[in-house]
C-alpha cells in the first residue's frame, strides 16, 4: 500500500518559481517511474515530467528548459522545480508513481493534487 502526498503549490506571479514535492509512504516491492501531471482549467490532464528510478527524465515540450524533475530514492520523494512560470502553467498538479507491490502486482499510485496558480 503506497500513498503519495504533494506539497508546495500556491500562488505565484508570472516569472516566479515554485518547487513541488511528492512524498511516498507505505510498503512496496519497488517504485519505478515517478511523474508529475497537471490539469489546467477546462483542459485534460497532461504529463508534465517523468523520471525513472535510474534518473532518466522526460518533459512536456511546454515546460522544457523551465521545469526540472528530480527524485530522492532514499526518501522516495520526487520534486518538480518550476521556474519562469507562466499563467498557462496554472492548474492542479498531481504526483504519480508506478508501483510494484510486495505481492508483485503493478499499480498506479496518485496523489490528491496541489494547486498552482500563476498570476499575470
């Protein structure tokens, strides 16, 4: 059983920065890829960034060069450093993890989300 808890969202002016954190708790055989998704008002949820257990990263084109995803495997925590924020970055950001349980069953774990609002 794995739970994900996001933190770090808030209100920021365009051009500013925020750092989101997602901490995993519980017991699992392994946690593989961790990722951040976001859902803007009136839009579908989209992948923002992902990172494998080995540190390989992928980013949505819209955030490349501005956002950085990282993880601390010992703490089982993933971070999203968001720089040069734009109003279009506004949305609820969700943490996701690919989990393999002790029983070797694959699961997707999701956090409750943290709201990021970027004002113009």
